[in-house]
């Protein structure tokens, strides 16, 4: 295989991986409904149910479209539009978690439970600390596919 073929395969793997990641997340939000509504309420107190539904729709449809390489530019735009407000959600949790962690930590008795909670709390905070960075990277990749579309191994290419 030459370098051009490897690059095309890696491009397709990146697109499929991004799509699968958001498809899985969207399906997870369907199973955990109304979690998406609670998150949408952090972005806007008005129309949270509708916004939660749209967020899940964008994750599922956008993820499936990217994974299949179908309407790739539109699918990637759905993912990008989903990701923009997640910055506000990450910011909320970065501000809220330290106080919540401290409050729960004070309420727990000394011992095994407290040390286990502290471990979980460190992981929760770290996941939000790095979450906005992950979402920024996902946004850049989604914007790449908005501009590029599906280079190969997608339904867009076979339907032309």
C-alpha cells in the first residue's frame, strides 16, 4: 500500500470513529433520558426539553451519518452544532463540582467511604477539566468533515 492509500484509509477511520463516538453517546442519552434535558437546561432555561431532543437528534443522526459517510457535510455540521454549547456545560461543572465535592466530603464519615469518594471526585473533576479540550478537538475534526465531506469508503462516494 502506498502513502496515499494509507492516508485515505486513515481519513475514513477517523470519520467512522468520530461518528461512532457520537452515535454511541446519542444512544446513551436516549437510554438515560431526561439527562439531555438537564444538560440543555444548563445552556438555556427556556425550551430545555426541545433543546435536549435536538441535541440527541444531532448526536444520533450526525454520528450515524459520519459513520456511514452519508450526507457527511450535514452530519458533521450537526456534530459541530451540538458541540458548541457543550463549552457552557463544561464551564458550569468546572465551577459547580468543587463546592459540591467539598459539601459531600464533609458529610461523609472518616474512613473507607470518604477515601473512595475522594477518588471518584478527582476523576469526575478531571473528566470535566479535560472534557472541554476533547470537545474542542471533536469540534475541529467535525469542522474538517464539514469542509471536506467523505473522501472515501462512505455512502456519499457510492451514491455519486
